[in-house]
């Protein structure tokens, strides 16, 4: 029958309209639910409104315009951990191939002067000096110690060894720790000059004191003589301190403990003062009561000279050993860093032609 709708398998088929009539508005097949009868539009009625369609999505996002100012462009944050790892790998790859090799040391360790034998020989010579002075006092008697050739030779040898060690130590310290803009390097000349002044200071003080002693009994010149003697003693003490102070400053510069060198001076000074006090307060009177024999003179000399000299010898051994050990440690560290630099340099990849050309241009 014409105009009758028939259903087959849930599909609706519209009957054809007579010729000359207005065609119906097409109905999409997807808008007709299965099993339902579609609603046919009435002839002459306006078409139903169209449903709004979403705007088409562009295929690729439009890149942002380049910045007009000189501010750097901050890249977008990576979306996941894989992007982060990829970026880190790329950066490390570039750094490995384009970064410059920075060595720990640019030159091998310097050659140093051996000073250990000077320390042993200096300690032995100082011990011999003490024994020679005591034995000379026992054998010759008063006044013979200062003129004995063996006493003078042993003390001169000890002084030469001490100056030689100081010069060698300053040479090694200057090569290991060179001078900077604000810190002077170690000077062998300054070390030797201060030691010579320290050795000459007691001799000068004794000469001034012997001249001023003749005027101690005079009423008009006693005050002046005492003032000269005190001034000469203070000046001699300052001269004696100069080499110790200089070595203490150099010890701090290379990393050695400064207090060891300071105790080298003050320990010997306190020992000398203590020995003099013992003799002045009790030992001299004890010996004078029963008469002074050769053995008693030797004991008195051992207390006055031997005890301070022995303390000075031990302090010298301690200070020189610490100084040499710090120099040896710094040299061994330099050598280790240089060996590590050579190993790291051997593992570096060979530069490519582009990098070689760039370095050649630089």
C-alpha cells in the first residue's frame, strides 16, 4: 500500500512522495534507533534546526611567536620521567664531548732537598756539645770552657747544621707552596739571616754586660749602666726570637702546627730560666759551703748549661721533624694527584675532527 511504512529487521524505509512535491529532509541513519518508527516531516513544513557541531581541531598547534626581548625562552616542563631521563642523557652526552678536561695537577711534583739526615746529625751534634762542655769543665776548670777548641768546634758545627736545615726546609716549602699575591713565599736568605742574628745576640749581650758591670758600683753611672744592660738583654731576646717566629709563620703557611715551633723557643727559654734559678737559689750555696771540687763544678755546669741545652735539642728535634713530615705529606699528595691526572687523561676519548679544528683555531 502507498504511504504505508514497513519494517524489516528493525530498519525503517520511507515511501516515495508523488512527483512535484517537496522532498523530505533527509534523516541520518544513525539518528534512528533500531526498532522505532521514524517521524516523517510534513510537506511544506520548515526543516528542523541543525544540531551544533564542534569546531574542527587543528592538526598541529601553532608555534608561539619568537620573543621580541632578549629574555631566554624557558622550555616546557617534560611530561613524564622518560623525557627527563632523555634530557639528562643528552646534556651529559654534550658535556662529556664538549666539556674541557680539568686536571687535578698541571705539572709533576717538584724535586725536593732531603733534610732527614740533617735532623739526625743535628741531634747528635747537640748531644755531643753538652757532653763536651761538661767534660771540659771537669777537666780544665773555670774559664777553660769558652776557649776550648773542641767546645767551639762542636757548637759551630751545630749552628751550621741548624742553618743548613732551615735553608733546605725553606727551599722545599717555597717549591711546594709558592708565593701568592697576598702571601710571600719562604725565603732561604731570611731564615739564614735570622739565625745568624740569633747566634750573635748572646755574644753581644755578654760583651755589653761586661762593659756595664764596671759601672754598677759607681753612684753616678749605676742607673745608666743598668738601663743599658736591660736594653741590651731585651734586644738580644728579640733577635733570638726572630728565627723561631719566622719558622712558625712558614709552618702555618704550609699547614704545619705553629705551636710546635713556638714551644721550641719558649720551652728552651723556660728551661734556661729554671736552671739559673736552681743554681742561684740553692745549688751555688750548697757547693760553696763544702768547697767546690772538679766534680761539683761539672754538676753545676750540667745544671746551668746541660738542662736547657738538652731541652733545646729535644725541642729542635720535635719541631724539625713535624716540619719535614708536613712537607713530605704535601709532596706525596701532589704526586698522587699527578698520577690520577695522568690516568684520567689516558681515559679521555680522542677529539673529533670538529673539536680538533676548533682547538687549533683557539
